[in-house]
């Protein structure tokens, strides 16, 4: 799962990554994730 904003996700994302921007990361937006599979949250900040 990538928590990048949509524009950044469109520019550069890991193959197969699901995008749920950090600003909207709540229980309802993560409901589509499979609870039986591990979740790796990825976000890169170039600062």
C-alpha cells in the first residue's frame, strides 16, 4: 500500500501497489485490503 498523494502515485509507484493517500487513511478506506494478507505501507519523502 502506498500512502502517496494521488498525483505522486500516478507519477511513481511500486508495481501492484494500492494507493490510499495518507490524508484519507482511515478504517473505511482500508476496508478493501485483504485482512489475511500482510500490508506494507510505503511512502517516500524526499526531504
